[in-house]
């Protein structure tokens, strides 16, 4: 049987795998990306949706990680200004918790160790006079306002995979790897769709990195710690554009973030995930987040107010930390020794914010063994699909979209511009009205968009569309969701 030959095969269609596939394809390699389910179906669609340095990591002395992540914030904003945008966070001081001088010191470091250029600096505020103070209880006064970024995490993965494909990579979703072995100077990779050969193999399995190691007959180089982070979504608790960074008496922190125009996202928790345990928010986690939010907001939040929850498992390198929130968010890249034959590169850990730099480091390592990777690093400045406009040009993109398609309501213009950027034209295609976009499934989702997602973004199931490519699952009725599912299955 014919076995297609590639230079690099990547197992895992999360943000790290898609980022590595993109980088390698752009350097001239023949790349195969294999994902057992949908792109970003696991951890990479279950983050807190932030491009951030990790302010709390400073108190765990992770200075190098914070510096790397802070440096990446503006680089990622520059290459994807449609799905990434700046966000100002409000951090109230709470008596009896971290002292004000410590918060000020941490934020001073945050502003200065990462090469911040465009993002505004930290400033002290009085919540009794600041718009972010209105929804909070009156006992909160002194606070700090600082910068980080928002990201549509699942779309970040999809856009990396799209760009990889546009550089020649073959992307195969719903194609699990069942076995892999070295044969001479190559890897032979077995899947239900057939066998493939590759000069090098990348294990970007995320939480399943150790399972993949076993699948390919390797002994893991690191122990992993799986930590579940759960989030809740409620109807919006405030109308202003600021997000909140809140402290709790147990030493943990959580965020409350404007979400999808009409909602507030609250999270996250840190709980060790046991093998076989469902990756869902427990009742205790939901109650914990509700209680934490109720500590700060004037309006009490109860589990009955929760309209959606999601959870993801972070694959962290086990550094022996006692508490899950203290475990390192750094990553490790391990390349097999040349004497063992065809290279295997395993990715342990990582986070959304550092994915691009991780991918660049990974491909640099592979380049030392693969002549096919002859190109130079290139992803720092090249925009992701749809992001080929000025870093501060999203408002103009929206204005242009509204002018060209006056039948789109403002909420739909906002959603489409933030999801697709300049690629929206590929499916709006000069339409003169709703009728030209085909069947209307509700909440601005049309047949034209569904067809595009299926043809260009590997969407297969209703969850692929409503929870990863879009977040319209928050808005469609059960009957409307069933109609989308039926259309995709036809």
C-alpha cells in the first residue's frame, strides 16, 4: 500500500501542534498534522481566553516564563488583530490579602520586563470614581488598572492550521494515530485512514502526551501533572469594557471578563485531574466560582445563574509543587538522540500565550536534524488568515463591513469581523441581502457561513461550529441547534 511521505508529522491539533505545523510548513517542509478529534477540541478551546504574561506567576518566581509571555502579547496581537485585542484589567486591593506595595511591585515588573510598547501602562485608580467600581460592593476602593489581551482561543488554533495548509501542509482531523514505529530513517504512522511516512515525528498530544509516548514505544522524559481548570458563564454583570482580576482568601485568583457581548466569563479553578475523571465542572467548582464572584459584586451569583460551563485539562510538567496552582506553566521540548534514528520531538506543557515561541523553538530544534527545514523563523510578523490589517484597525474593519453589507445588524458585524477579519469576504461574497446567504439558522448564522466553515475550517459537527468556530451555542435554541446538526449531517 502506498505510504505518503512527509518531512514532519505532528500528532495533536491543539495550539502547540497547529503552531508547529504552521511554522514548519512555512519553512519549506512537507507537513502532516494529525488530530484524533476536532482542532482545539480539548485544552486549547477551554482556556480563560487570555493572552497574558501571568501576573500571579511572579509570586512563584517564574520570571523567565512571564518575560517570554509578555513579549509574545504584542507579537500575537500584531499577527491576529481580529481575534486578539487589548483588555484593561482592574485589580482591587483587599485588606488582609496581598499588600498594596506587593501588588504595585508586581505590576511594575509586569510593565517593564516584557518589552511592552503599545499597551498602556499600569495606573492606580479609585473604584469609587472609576466605571469598574459601580458593579462592585462599596468596600472596594483602591485598585490598579493594567493591560493584558483577549483571544478567541479555538479560532487561534484553526487559523494556525489554515495557514499551515495554505503553506502546503496536509491537515487531517478525526484521524487518530493507532501506532507509530521507526523503520530505518523514517517513522511509519498508522491511522484508520491509512499509513504515512515521515522523516520526523512531533508529539504535541497535550494532556495525552504520555499516552502518545507509549503509543510510539518511547519512555517519557518527564512526569506530567494534569490540572483541571473550570469556568462558568453568566448573564453580563456589568456594561463597561474592563475585566477584573480578583483575589481570594485562600491565595487563589480568578477573573471576571466581558464575554460575547451579553455575558460574563468567570474562572478559573485549579484542581488535580484524576485518570478517567470527567473533564467537567464539578458542583463544588461552580459553587466556588459563584461564591468568589459574590464576594466582590453587588449582585449575588448562584449556580442557578450559570448558563454554561466548560473545563479543560492543563498538561503541566510535574515540578513537585504541593498546590496545583503553583505548578509551573513552562514547557519542555525533548528531541530524541540521533543514535536512535528518526527524530521524535515531544512537547511537554505550554500555554496559549507562548505557543508561537514554543513552535519556533521546536522547529529550530528539528532543523538541526532535517535539511528540509531550510527556511528561517518567520512567524513573528506574518499575519494569520484574516489578520492582514493594522494592529489597531479592527474598528475600521467593522465600519467597512457594515458599509458593504448594510443588512447585517451591529452584533453580527461585530461577531463576523472578530472571527474572520478580512476572510469574511470569502463567504459573504458581495451578498446584497440575507437571502443571498442562504438559510438562516438564527443569531446571524447562515448557510453561507456553515458551508465556509465546513469547506475551509474542517468543521464537521454541530459542536465544531457552535462552540469552537463560533460561540453561538450560547444563543441558539435547542430546535435551532438541531437544525444546524441536521444540515451538517446531510
